[in-house]
């Protein structure tokens, strides 16, 4: 429909810009069509209603564009609120939530009955019947073992908290084959006590599942634009980092970034095509990362000598696209390694 406030020339220019944006996505459509991409849903995007709706739209867009998105989520804020409501104190040790037998029941109920259901419902608003909940402890998707933590030289028991030791992706693959969008909660079965559940880190769960699915991409939504080499120097943001450099940088990172970057590192070492930290405060940042030259965060890539066939990086696709598709409505910009205009 024509905009009465625009001249014919302005309408034509606007249409040209839109066409350029669409054609820019072509290299990535070819790269990712039919492939699995895992998205860890968290941060502000999980509690802001507008961002939640934008995230759900992105997942449905990816599916209709021919990709197979898989969502992995935690639910820290929702769990804290539910525990407080029931008079259960939230205690943290070394960055981990101490999860008592009483608390793990609340954690399971919140993740499966509240958070997972909401994400599925939001997806279904844009693609009726597309979303489906797949629970981490259902059908032994995630199996784990209990872990403790050492703080200032003292060992603490974290209760029902663990690390993932095994992933059985069959339930997720069945949902993908049915053209659904699996939404996975970060709960595992305790390998030593199969009748008990473990609260596992959602970043680690997303990485473990991405490896098991041989995913082409892992994306982690955060509340920062990406990884900073020298935090808080905002000019030190890193567009692209290889595994070995990240290993060296990890100990110096802010505590909140360590589990996220460790998950990205583990995923890439495990054969995932690439892993990116994305600013989830930007609406539709997932689409910016997947389908544009600019991308939307910090991409972790394999060391060149250890690259697998699955690991054609966003950077390389961006370089090829920049050479193949000059932007028609202005001079083609110079790009850095990730294809980011400078």
C-alpha cells in the first residue's frame, strides 16, 4: 500500500533499500537453510514483555526461513520470585544458587510450568502449533552429576545443582523432524539418583545441546553488546575471537561473563559451527546476527588448524557477501573480519 506522505521517488528509494536488506540475507539463507541453530534465551529479553514478543517473532521467522531454531532457557528472576513467595530463602555460593530439596521442586515447576509455557505460547501467537516444550529432565535429555563449589578455600555443598554429563537429543530431534520449535528447560536428571532433578546452568545446557545436535550456530542472549577485551572500556569490544585467545582471556573476565564465554568456547571446541554473544536488549538482534553483514555481538570461532566442515564462520560468509553483493543505494562500506562496517 502506498504511503500518501511519500513522493514516488521516495517510495522507490525506500523499496530499493528494503530490497537491498533482503538480498543481503541471501548468503546466510543459503548457509543455514535446513540447519539447526541453538539460542539461549536469557537476560533482559526474558523479563521485558516487548523483547519477549520480539524474540518469539524471531524464532518463528527463522523457522519459516528454513532454519531449525532450538530455544534453551533458564529462569533466574522467575525462580527467585517464586521462592520468595513461598518463603524459601535464595542463597548463592560462588555464583551458583544453593538448591535444597524443597527449592528444586519450585525450580522445576517454574521452569516447566511458567517460563517454558510462556515461551511456547508466545511462539504460537505468531506460528500456531510451532512451539513445543521439551524438558531437560524429561526422557533423560540432560543427565548430570552433583557439584560443589570452593569459595575462599572452603568447600560448599550446593544441594541439587549439577553439571551435565550426558545429552540424549532424541526428543529434540523428534520435535525438529515434526517442524516444531523445541523449547528446552535447563533441568537434568541426577545420574546417581534418577528420581531426583538437578538445577544446571542454562548457558552450559545450551552449549551441551548444541554439541549433541551438531548445530551450525549457538547464540547466547545477554545484557551487553558483546565481549570487552578491557572492561569497562567500551571501545575494546571484540567482534571476533578464536578459541585459544579466548582461553587466555577467560580468567580476566568479569564473573558474569565467564560461564557464557566458557559455554561458547566449549561449543566451538565441540564442533558447533560458531558461537556468538548477542545483546538481547536490542529487538530482533537474533535476525541481525543471522542474516546481516553487521552481525550483533562477539563471535567465537575455531582455531584455523582445528576447524571442521561445519565451521564456516559468519566472518567468512560476511567477507564473501561483501564482495558479491555491493549495496546498491550507497557506496559499499569497508568491513572488518566479521563483515562489520567501519
